């Protein structure tokens, strides 16, 4: 069977990881907003940026917009969109390269 017809397992795993990380990041912003309202323990900005850097920038960006959280912080309003673009480029390159590696190995 030709590899194009086979399941691209590394790419599929990356897609699942990317989606799960962004869902997690979205809910972390939600929980941070709720904690902020009640003046309780907060998620550190460092953790939010590390999640964004690891691939969860889209989830954090959507959470910021949905919950109106951290929308007045310059570092978040400019840094998260930049990390989001970086995440998309890296994710695209990883998916394309995982498919090319499969083509190389099985051709």
C-alpha cells in the first residue's frame, strides 16, 4: 500500500496534542479569570506564556477574548498573537515534515 493512503500517525498524534493543549489552555484562562474575580490563587503569567509557547497560544488567545481576561496587558495583547502565529508555522512544518518522513521511509 502506498504511504499516501496510510494513516499519517505522527501527524495525527501532533494534531491531537495541539487540539488538547489548546483546549487545556482555554480553560486555564477561564479558571484564572474566575480566580481573579474572587481574589484567589492565580495562574502565573509565566505559566500562561509557557503554555502559549508550547503550542497553546490559540487557546489562550480565544480564552482572553471569550472571558475578557488580560486584554489590557500589552505583553498579552501583543505577545500571545505573535506566539499564535509562531505556533501555526511550527505546527504546519511539523505536520508537513512528519508526512515527508513517512514518504521517505516507505517509498
